[in-house]
């Protein structure tokens, strides 16, 4: 029988330096085994008087089954028995056309991300059988290299990290472990409903595969790891391409992009959109974006709305991936320069000592209304702010949300861009360095 404890002990060794461990605890067999394993590792460490991370469990109540409240009670009893604090989150699962399974998963991972602080790690009990099912499902969906990598053993999640220590362990080994230690768990009745695709594979297809290919799980697991390696290598190559095509404002050079082959254009665009929005688009959507933006005239401003609330915009042959700013109330507000000002939906304005900007009275933040003029340091006369923003090649949609810093009613600085005459720190004066960070999509 597989020595599951030894495998998990080895897998989790790099995480012993973390302050806090979380386990996603559904109460089912897989997570019950993982909970028991983590408890044993903690007991070993305490017996040896060795340091061990604080251990917590989180249970997500999806409210999709009648016995959901009973499952919460079961999880609480188990965690109490192991002296592991349990956090319970109740979610409303809204199916918006992607299916109940996908909606429940999105809700679950949202809650996971909410509880993770920087440096925390969340352990999930996915195992080798789950990996094989995921690979086959994605193959049937026509996924590419990244999709066929199936479930990664670890990735970032919120401010923390997700890790699957059982991803190389067959479910049969977990069943044997649970029987050996006489563990109790809950059974989700929906697991036998073959209306769900994963259950259909698990109940009907996988047993047939096992008849002819007893080791199919290990083979699928190796295939997923190879695809993950290929995806990582591809990302590194495309990342180097992308780095050469973007500038300081994170926009993409469309002229240079158009000189590359279409397949390379799609790969670079995919990476650009993932970095800007976190969204992975389909091949058909990427084809549409390539056609729409590569054919755009230099004076046109095409847009492509993303499902995640962002938008792709072209300006002066550069592509931007940004949030959609709608209905923002941008009234004038006072600003104490030593404090960060977060403008919801727009960005964050801050200042650091030892810069060139010298306020000479109370400061106010305003946004463009039209007709503003700016007398830049070193120039003999004022100029239209509109003309300056055009000269600085600021995209039109960004101009309306660019903070203008006023002092006693006079325009003193344009955040992150310029200081006006009379407000530059003189010799012997300790000024401020202004920082403007537009809000990112993710």
C-alpha cells in the first residue's frame, strides 16, 4: 500500500516555513484523509518540539443539497476532535449559463482567495483520479496545451498560494488509508448523478478504461505534467516576445505585432490579455481581436469588451487592456499629501518625500472639465491642458480620470506627468515625489 503520510510529509516540507496552513475541508473522503494527515504531521512536530504552521480548515456551504447543514456539523465535529479551527463560508451559487458545477467552483475559489493572507497556503485534496478526469474533460472540450496541463500542483490564489499534495496519489490509496484509520466522512449524493459530465466519466467511462489500461491514471498524470512543462516553456518564450512589445504604460505595440505570424500574434495577445485581465480567451475570440485591431487605421479607436468587465482599446497603434470606467463620481476632494488617496474605480494617488513638487497651501484634487490651462515649469506662458495631454499621447479615455492637483484654486501639478510654474521645490526646500497608479483590471 502507498505510504501516503510519507509522500505528503515530503511534499509539504517546503511549506513548513509558512505562518499559516489552510485545508479546504468538504467533509468528503478525500479532504477527510488530508485533514487527518495534516493533523498527524502537526502532532509529530509538537512531539518533537519542532515549529509548525498554524493549521486552519475552511468549509464552503454551497446550499445545493438538503443535508448541507448536516455536512457543516460533521466538519465542525471533526475539526473539534483535531483541535483545528474551522471557518465556514455560506455562498449563493448563481448559474449564469456555465453550469452549476462551474458556478459553484467560482464561488468556492472566491471564498478561498478571501481568507488567504500573504504567505498563507491552502491545501486541496485533489488526487490522481481527479487529474485524469480533468485531463479527459479538457481533451473532449478541445483544450490547448495550457488546458491539457489539467490541474497544477500549485499556483497563486489571492494573496496566498494553493497546493495539491495528493495530486499524484490514486483514490484507492486514500480509501485504504481511510479504512485503516477508521475515518468517517460524508457522501454527496450528487456524486452518483451521471447528468454531470465528470460523474459520467467517473461512473461509466473510467471503469472501462481500467479494464484494458489498469495504469491509465498514472499515464494521464504524466501527460498532464508534460503539457504543464510545455505550457511553461511556451509562456517563457511568449513572455519574452511580449516584453519587447510593451512600454511603461503597459500598452502593446500593434505595428510590431502585425509583423509577426498570425499564430504568434494570437499567442502574444493571449498572454497580454491574461496579464491585463486574468482572462483566458478562446481561439475564436483571439482571431476576432487579431482581425479587429490589426486592420484598424492609425486614427481609429476600436474597442473589444471582455467578459470580466475590462475592455481592449487601441490608440495611436498601441493596444490597452483596462477596466471599464462607468458612472464614476469624480467630485473635487481635499488631499493631505502625506496620505494615500484611493479613488474607487480609478486609481491611487500618493506622494513620497524628497521630490520636486512643493505644495504652497491646501491641496485639492479635481478632474478635467474642459478649458484648463497649465503653465509648466520652465515655459514662458501657459498652454491648453487638452493640447498637452495630446502631446503626451495620453489616451482619450485616460484623460478624464487623470488627477489634477490644485493649490488654492490654481493648477499646481498633473499627477505623474508635470509640475506647474511656482510649485517646484527650490534650493533648501524639501518637496514631494508624486505617484499616480491607475487601477488595474485584476
